[in-house]
C-alpha cells in the first residue's frame, strides 16, 4: 500500500489519481465509512457519498405555501386584508 492510499483510508480524502485507480474501494469506503473527498491539484473537487446519504440531503425543499400552512401563528393577524375597492383604471380596456 502506498502512502497516499493509506492516508485516504485514514482520512476519507483521496487524490484524484488514487481515486481513479481504486474507484471500487472508494465506493466501498463511502458506503462503509461515510463521505469521501476526492482532491484535484490539492483542492477538494468532489465528494462521493452513498445513495441513501445523497437522498437525505437532496430531498426537495418545501414550498412557501406548505411552510405557511405549517405556521403555528394565525397569519390573519400578520397579513393585511385586501382592499375591497376595484382595481385602478389602466386605460387598456377596449
């Protein structure tokens, strides 16, 4: 085992060349030990994670409507009433 591979096994950080050569081991480490960082030119380039970990973080955000429906406060006190007056005349009517 070379030094960069031993370091990758210990820290979860792989050099690009090592990740390419040992992709199967990289995937196994991501499944067993959690996210694995792949570095290119010394900088973090990508993170390999298990599919289940990805699904946890990639689930769709709630819509504004859903968040407002879950609000414990009575929004009628916060949101002003709409005016009953007719809309202003724009002059575009035929």
